[in-house]
């Protein structure tokens, strides 16, 4: 994951008060629930890649020992 520059936030309390009065706040909260599924899928893919890489590394080490 690439590093992202920091963003300064000013008067975020004022924005929250205005946002809670409108429909956009409800939509944002409902959309937030879906991120966990995506994160779980990413974690599963990363774990699978890690296992595959460990297997490949083990095979390389075995071949090196076998050749010597």
C-alpha cells in the first residue's frame, strides 16, 4: 500500500453537525458497512499469496541443498 500524504482537517465538528441532519449522512453510514467484506477478501487474497510465496521459497531452498 502506498503512503498517502496527510490532510489537514479544520472544523470537522461543524461538518458532522450539518451532515447528520441530511440524507447523505445515512447513505454514508450504510455504505460503510460494505467495506468489511472487501477488507476480508483482501486479507484472504494476501494470506493465500503469502502461503504461495513461502512454498516457492521452500522449494528454492530444497533445490539449492539438493544441488550442492
